[in-house]
C-alpha cells in the first residue's frame, strides 16, 4: 500500500507527463496556468488516496451481490447445513481487503 506522499508524487508525474493541458474559458481554449497545474496535481493526488483508502467499499458492495441473493444463500445453507453464504462473504472480504 502506497503512502499519501507516494501517491501524490505519482499524481504530480502524471500531470507533468500530460502537459500541455487545456481548459475552455468563454469559448476560448487556453493552456492551464501554473495555478491550474498545481490544483490538478492536488486533486489527482487526493483522488488516488481516496481510491486506495475507500475503493474497497464499492468493490465489496458489488461483489456481495443483492440482499435477495444473500438471503437465498442463507436459506439454502440452513436447509442443507452448508456454509455457502459465510464462504461467499469471507471470499469477498479477502478479495477486497480493508486498508490498515
């Protein structure tokens, strides 16, 4: 897992590599100012940090499946004395770990 400083350095390099960057102001295409480039670096660094710290939440939500599917798993686990649902949840959590 990368530190915030490492992710910021990566973001800074990505913005540098993307130069020149442009914006539209009053229907006129203008290159970013130094302040625009600085803000783009901060924004991209923050985005990378948030994705690393909180991206697992959305990944887990998608992987869990619907509540209906989970309830169905629990029902059949109860009927068949199996652990399908528990195994599914454990796999989702191990595949999408929470950052420490």
